[in-house]
């Protein structure tokens, strides 16, 4: 599925979905802007690097750095480029899952980078 072909149902409340399978197409629609998707990808990659550093060094500040990278890049993408509010404000678990599914789908070529 390509995020650019998924319409953004802005009138839909993210809390109305009963499963992640229902939510994910909505999530992709909220990430139709290429720059927003790229910022998510960069933030997720930096988060993984921070988690690796946490494991390698045992320094807890890397957990904070990872959170700042992940959410910081995503929020810049949403507020600056996508012009919408992150779905994580209303559906945090599904949004977290969606971010990693989108990350995987970008790596595997299902979604354009």
C-alpha cells in the first residue's frame, strides 16, 4: 500500500477504530506528505540508534534522546509539513505500532520514501 494513495479521512476520530488493521490505513492517510514520512523514518532510525547506545553504554539518557528523536522528528513532520495533529494524541498505542509498521513498509518498498 502506498501512503500517497490513501486518502486522509480528517473527519474520522482515531478512537473509533476497533483494531489495528482498521487503524493502519487511516494512519497511512495521515502520512501522505513525503517529507513527513521521511522525518518519521529519520526519527525512528535515530531512536533505534539511541536504543543501541543505551544497551551498549547503559547510560539512561539515551532513552530520553530516543524519545526526543522519535517524537521530535514526527511532530515537525506533522505540524510543519502534513499540517495535521499526530494521531498519537488520541490513539497512542496504535500510532506507535503504525509508526513501526510504516518504517518496515518503507524499508521493504511497500511505501515510497
